[in-house]
């Protein structure tokens, strides 16, 4: 299914092979400087007229040595760097890393901290999904309107982030064994306000676009990802669920307090761009439910496990893999601690957008060049995470 | 000096010769087609010139011009389709290389 | 599904509503006209670090930073550079001579603030730091970094109040501890070292006699005097003279000892400290080799680190940041002398 | 009138010559468009408004664009022919024929008594008249033309998509 | 032009009255103007419409960009330009200065001559289009008897500029954009012309002035607008879609789709050449809006319009108001809809618009031959609605499906 591009297949465009009018194929390098590659990402497309006959994703323009840096740094020192992986979802990145370290060090997280984490993660999901849809529609050519509506809502969530953690995007909020700052009642009220207000935004958003014939025609049956391919390629997150793979770590692992919360996992059947769009809308609606439950149930208590030291934090030798259901898919951190235990011996990130990106060619070939950017938009990548 | 029919006839004869030259001497099938278009236009110009200078009252010349333009359009469509078909077959649109009648 | 074009039409209704709404509804029009109006940043908001000092009259002397270099080490992108101030004799001065933060490298993660044991470095919320240059202009030096405690109180009232309360409590605790210790020191003149049995010659006079800030001395003199007096008091040579010179009867100790360790005074030189600890067990000697700031850069206080080395729990001898290479070498030497290395 | 005639004639002739002599195919087409424009100008000069519009609409809007498409479909997109020989093997024959025909026509025109004729009138025909003529006197040719165009349309599609159809 | 020719002597007299007090030259100039020779009158009559077209419509263009940015901003809950002058009123001037002072970059491998020529050619057809747009009662720069046909012929020519620009840039994105532009304009020309044929049939003339005149009368000069006829309404929608595609406005902006092919054919243009492309594009869009207004929205007709100075002014007001309305409509659409794909664009043109426009021509025939108006209304409406439903069902069945989503247990 997934063939390496060194394979000769995509480029052997011998005349007469496909039977249509022989046109000269055009090799177009979309990116690294392009309005809709969502960063410095390049797609080497071979076009036959407007149709894509081969596509090679080229990554690494934003490589920042994340893993090696972390291996030369104290455990805590990597926490702000995880913010910069997927800069839209720093909260969930923090959580995944904290979860991995907590597993490795055997730290118990207080209940309140778990609830705070759930609240933050679901807010992040709302933020990410609304913006992804906005970006995707931007790629579709809806000239920024949906994107700016999404940004308007994102602003409220970011304001809450800033009030809580001090920064809008680079939150650096989670700590091993809890969170850095406790949520005040005022913060909780803001979160509640967001949770009540968001459905209204979603309704407006859907009215703007879900039934829009142009959108339907552009997205349905475009970039289909079959279920088998999704499973084989290790796709996770909304993309896998849009293809009908019932895989949500919140249900599978029940990490944090997700076991106590009630929510459903929407599934698509076809796995095209429209499914990926609509699954995200439905997931946002579920996230709001989770938020409301978490805000209702959040207990009083400490926000961080008191025994965890900030400095000279050491972990006994061993390895551990912590993963969460990030907005983009399964975000995992694999950590190995060795003698001394002051820094990770090995630090590996399983970035969802990178792995989801690997099947870009399989989804794009045969479609028009205009679809490529939409399919890329529906994959939902952040180059900070892809290239690390 | 007033512009007379003479001038137009000379002009169109000249254009016709240019078109013929292009159609006969260039290798590229598309240029050959373009030469034919030039010849067509020269002919149509003749019609219109005669209409203007002599048969002003009747529309026959204009009708001829209209029909000629239509036919030229049809001809170029077919011609270019043929060029594309030939190109697909020979990977070339050089008229010199189209030697066989067999498809 | 209705007729084709219904979805298109509905979308146009939504945009029309937004168009009109943006004129009347504050919820919709969220734009802020930046240079004229600014959003009120939340109290927690953070941008770049600054250093807190307490007294406006003398920012450098009253800054809380002791140049322990914890932040320099812990800073993930390594954007802090500290050089400890030393007098001409090479004695550490308990404050940084150079404190640079490269704000083009700083990623505003607040880890320096979290790890600082002295509440000396805090996060500013000034987000207008753009400069015309890319290099020197983006490095902040000590003068720019120093901000008063009032400023800190102004930008982050809640946090700063808590910090002030904590510092006050700490100071009181230390003063309380110091007070009983100081009394024997004062009376120690005649009984000549009234048998503080276990460690070191004198029990009490470890109290660091600090010259008050309002005393008529230059900072250097003050520093020297404090050290001198402390030494004198500790060794019990001229105890009676101590009080009058100190100016105020019970000089509030800014840095009180935690135990009966006469060498536990960062104002003393290395040699002097080791002399004081000459007759003591290896752990105490090791402790005397430390910089005595109790900065926790090593993960312990000075006592704890010494004990950990002595018991073999800690093998890394280079953890004492304020002591720099001097301490590390001395530790190595001591360990070798003790035959443990 | 005279100035306009000479300018337009110059445009036309230059356009035509460039169209068959330039090496770059796209330049050829652009010159051809110049030629078409010149001819259209001549129509305007000859008071044939409708033909002017038809000329622009069909030749520039359709034929030229069609040729451009054909070039794009068959050639390197830059349209350059490279160092290859652009003239056919018997180019001198073509040139000769053209020169002889031009000479013949020239001689005939000089001889013809009609040729020195000056304009008969200045009023232009209205579109209404042309329209009426097309559906009255010229109905049969008009319909035949419709059939021809349809046939050409289908024919062009069939020829160009031959192999696709065969594959299916 | 004819109108101006009639009014010109009065105008010149007024001018001579104004200039008469000037020393030295005042007297002779006033004398010359009050009794002008024929050639001078003709020159004035030619110059005034040209000046009008060249000054008013670029002005409209400049402020269209401002209105577009403001309106899009408000649609997107932003403020839009408001720094240069009050409400950003001087923004177009600032933009112009900026574009004029920008460095003009020509790619090294570009075909320099064609690259230079393309933006110039882009503007010419757009300006020429205005020559047949009547801006008021009897006020049309040139009343050609082939008016509409002329407009179509000229607007087709604009595609050449796009092709030249895209091809000469030697940039693959530009070339893609150019090919898209050519294919799109050629395809949409057909349904557009056919939609216009319906109007021409109803008005019985190709002259734009005659078409506008045919829509006068009725209650308040409004009820006879063609858009208030079943076929006219359908024609209006068809023509508007065609005009938007022809001038590459959203949702048909695929030749310059910035999210796919950067900026299409003007990717490699900067500074003033880019400004010329923009000018040409916007002018074409405005001119197309003007022709739409003339053909379907009653042109200059409106309450109070008519001959004479006052009626003329009112008719100009109505024309420009409707033109503004059309511009706002395109901006509104731009702020709302996503872009269609190139193959969908083609199939939409050939499978929906073309049949619908032919059906519409038949509807006009019915309208013409059924003498009793109510019956004509019912019959044509039914005919059009039935076809519309059929065609839209056919089009929708290809592309659009209704989805249900399930939840994991």
C-alpha cells in the first residue's frame, strides 16, 4: 500500500501508459514556501495537467533536534520544549510528557490535578479542532471567514490559558505529579462560560458551511483513506476515526479521569475529507460534554503531588511510554532512564501529525492539485511536531 | 491618396502569400494550421472589401464572410484535434515525420 | 436536502449577520486597536524574567540574587549568564557582577523563577521588547534586569504578596533562631567559649554580624566589616567590641546560620572557613568548602550536600555552583585526603 | 482613413510574417493574434461592425486559445523548439510557390478594372439586417452550418479522445 | 457621445462665461468657445466620455478595494483598514503609492517582452468594456449597434493577458494559473452569451442602450426590469455566475487560487505591473457588473429616471447604486463561499449552466408567443423550475451525498 518513493513507479510516466492525451508532466514543488502547506513543508508533486500522479512529502525544514536536546537536559527542562512540538496544543503535549514521566517515576497525581488536566485537554481539543477546520476551509478558498470565526472563539480559550498558566500558547503548565498553578474559581467560571458558549459558535459554524454545496462537492469522496490502510499505517486520532477505526485512547487507556466521564466516540464510514471535517465537529460537541462534566465534578484538593521535587528530580532506571489522545491523534513519549536518572537516556516522541502524514501520497494520487492542499489540511499537521 | 479596393486586394494577396509560405515551408503542424488561418483571413478580407466597395446594398458578401469564419473555426478545431492525435501517435508534430498513412 | 444552493444561501445569511453584528456586538468584534488601547494582561501572564531588589536606595546591594547560578544551570535554552561578583581579594560577594539574559534565546518558560530558592528572579509581563538590532540589543544586562519589589507588587499583586509574606516569615524564623544564639555570643566575652561541646570552638558567634544598611559605610566597607566582625565574634577575640561597632544593638541578620557551624558564612574566604573546620569530621570539612549560600543548586543545602558526599550518596563533586571550581577542587582534595576517592 | 489603413496594414502584415517565422510557438500564436486584431480593425474600417465582433470573438477568443491549448498539450510548456531545424525539407518550394502566387495575384489585380474603385457608401449594415437575412434568404446554409459545426465538435472530440474511447 | 455632442455647445458657452474675465487670453478664448468650430465640438464630444470612463471607473476600482477590505473585515469580525485617513479613506492612495514605489522584479528566465506586455494588455479590454455601458438615460460612451456582442468579444480578449502573464513568467504555478484562466474564461463565455441571448431576444436589439431603454416604464420604472420576469431572473443568476467566473471572483477564483497555486498568473508580478493586473481584473469585474445591471436590473431605470438634466442625474444615481449593489454582492459572496475545483467548475459550466441557459432561451420564446401574461408567467415559471430541479438533482447526485454518523458503542 505505502510504497517508498524511491520506487520507480510514480515517475515512470511512459507515454501511452494511461491512455489519455499525452501531456508533459509537470513537477511542481508545493512548498516549503507556500500559503497552504501549514509551515515549511514541501510536497513534490508530479502533475499531469491538474491531476496528481505522484507526490512526495518532504519534511525536516523545521527540525529542531527536540529529542537530542531533551536527552541533554533535566527532566523538567524538556517540559517547555514540548510546548513547541505542536504549538496549538501545548497543554496536551505537556500532559503526554508528564504522563510518561509519572509512569516512569511512579508518581500519583492528585484528583483535582487530573480534573484540571482533563479540562485543559478538552479545551485544547476545542481550540485545535475549530482552528483545523478553519484552516482547511481556508485552503478550500473560503477566504478566511471560517478561520477568523474559529480564531475569535480560540481567543477566549487562549485568554483562559494566559490567566491560568501565564502564556497563551506556550503554556508550560503541567508538572510531574500535577499542574503548576491551581485553578481559581474565577478560572473555572470562565471555563464554564466557554463550555456554554461554544455550542452556539459551532451551530453558527455549521450553518455557515456544513450544508454548503461547494464544500460538499469539494470534500466528499476526496482523499479517501480506507480503514485497512488507516490501521496498517498506524493512523490515529480523528483521521482514523473518520475512516471507521474505533480507536480513542480516552476510551482504550482511560488515562486520567476519563474513565469516570461519559462521552461517545463518533465514527465515519468513508474516510474522505468531509468525514474528517465532520468527525471533528462531532468530537467538539462531545468535548463540550466532557468539559461540562469535569467542571461539575472537579474536587477540591492539592493541584500537585507534594513529594515531587522541582530540581534534581531523579528517576530510577527503567523505561516508560506515556500516551494520550491528543487532538491530532495518539501523542506518546517513550522515555528511558538510566543510572543517575537525572536526564532521559532516550527520549522519543510519537508525533501524531508525522505519522498521519505518511499516507499523504496514497490519499492524493489521482486527485486534482487543488485537492492536495485540502487533503493536507484535513490531515491536520503542525510542522513543529512533524519535524521536531 | 484615397484607399481604394486596389489596396485591400493587394493587402489580402500579400497576406495570402505569407500564409501560403508558412503553410508550405514550416515543419511544425501547428504553424501549418496557423498559415492556413492566415490564408482564410486574407480571403475573408477580400469578401468584406468587395462588399464595402461594390456590392454595398446586398448582404451576400457579409454572409459569405460569416460562413467562412464559421468554417475556419470548425476547421481549426478539427485540425488541432488531428494535431493532438498525430502527436499522440508519433510523439512529434513535425509534418515531415508523418510519412505513413497507417494509423 | 432542499434545493441546490440552500446551503450557500444559509452561509450568506450567517456572514450577513456577522457583518451587522460586528457593528453592535462587542462579543463579535474582538479586535483591539493595539497601540492606542491595550488589553489588560492577566496577573499570571509572563514574558521575560527580571531580578527583584528590595531597596530603591541601593538596588545592587539589596537585590535578592546571590549569584548561585541555579537558574543558569536549569534554564532549558541556556540563555542566562552569571558571573559572581568578587572583591579584589577574590572573595565572593554574594551577588552577581554580570547577569545577562539573552531574550532572543529566552523562551519565557518560567523555570528560572520556579527553581530560584531566593525569590530573586520573577517574570515580567512587559511584552514590548522589540529592538532594532538582532544581537547586543536583545541581551539584557543587570541594570535593565533589576526591578524593585514595588514594581513586582504592582504587576503581580497576589503573587508578590505571597512572596513577601513568605520572605518575612523566613526572616523572622531565622531571626528567632539567631536571637538565642546571639546572646551567648554577646556574653561569650568573659566565659571564653563556654563549652559548646560538639562542633567548633564557639557555639554561638556564628551569627553573622551584619552592618545595617544605614550605617555610614560604603558597601565594600560594610561587607568587609561584617565579615571581619563575624570572624572576630566567631573566634571570640574581640567580642565586646562587636556590638558598638555594629551600630544597632541587635542587628537583624539577613542570613542566619542554621546550625552551629562557624564556617557557615559566605562572607568568609575559603581558607578561613577551612581553618575554622580544621578539627572537625570530614563532613564538616566538606561543608566548609562549600560556598555557604544554601542555594540548593546541588539539590541540598550545604550541610546536606556535604553529608551526602561524606556518606557516599552523592558522587558528583561539581554540584556546588556558587563555589565554582574552587569548591570542586577543594572537595576533591579533601576527599582524596580522606582516602575516599 | 488612409492613416488608419496603413497602420492596420502594417500591423497585419507584421503579425502575419512574425506568426510564421518566429521560433517560439507561443510567440507565433501571439503574433497571429496581432494579425487577427489587424484584420478586425480592417473590418471596423470597412464598416462591418458585426464582422469585427465576430472576428474578435471567434479568432482571438476561440481559435487562438485553441491553438494555445494545442501547443500546451503537445509541446514543452515554454514553447521553444530548441536547436532543431524549423523549416521543412522543401522550404524553397513553399517559398517559390508563395512568391509566384503573390506575383500572379498582383498582376491580375493591376489588370482588373474594378480594382481602383472607391467606396460606394458609408452607412454600415445593422445587425438586425444580418439576422433577418440569416433566417430568411440564407436559412439553408445557416442550418447546414449548424450541422457542420456540430459535426466538427463531435469529430474533434472523437479524434482527440480516440484512445480513451478505444480503451473503454 | 451623441448626447454629449448635443450638450457640448452649452457646456462650452458656460465655460466661456467662466473664463471671460481672464486678462489677455480671456476674450479670445471666450470668443472661441462660445462659437466653436465643428471639429472642436467633435473633439470635446469624444474627449468627455473618454475622460469620464478613465477617471470615474478607476476611482470606483480604488474604492472598491477599500470597500472590499472593509466589508470582508466586518464579515470576519475584524475592523479592516482604518489607519490611513478617517475610516481608511486614503488607503487606496497609500496602496497605490506603495505599489508604485515597489521594486519591479522580472524573473531572470522570464520572457521579458511578453512579461512586460501582459499587464498592459490586461487593462485595455477592461477599459474598452466601459465604452458600451450606459451610465444614465441616453448616456453611453459609444452606442454601438452590436453593443453586447462587442462586450463579449472584448472580454474574451482579456484572457490573452492572463495567458501571456502566466506563460511568460516561466513559473509552473503561473502556468497552471494561466491555463486555468484560459479554460475557465472560454467555458463560461458560452453560457454567458446564451444567457444574454435571452435578453437580446426580449429587447430585440444588441445595443446596450436599447436594452436598457426596453426596461423602462411600468410602475416607478421598476416593474419592467428583466429580472422581474421568470426567464430574466434565471438569466440574471446565470449571467452573474458567468460574469463572476469570467472575472475570476470567488468562488471561481481558481486562476489565482492563493491556497493552491500561490497567486496564479500574477505570481511573478510585483509593483506597478501587479497593480495593473489588479486594475484590469477589477475593472473587468466592475464592467461586467455594469453590463449585468444594464441587461437585467433595468440599467439606469429607476423611480424618477428619465430624459432631461434632472432625470439624467437620477438615472445616473440609479445606475451607480445598482452597480454598487452588484459589487457588494460579489464581495459578500467572496466572504462566504469556498472555492470550487477546476473540474467541477468545468462540469458546472457544461452540465448545468449551458443546458439551463438553452432552456432559458426557450422560456423567452414561450414568453414572447403566449400573449396572455398570467398564463405566460405560469408556463415559463413551471418550465424553468422543472428544468432547474432536474438539472440540480443531476448535478447533486454526482457530487453530493447525505451522511449519517454513528458512535462507537
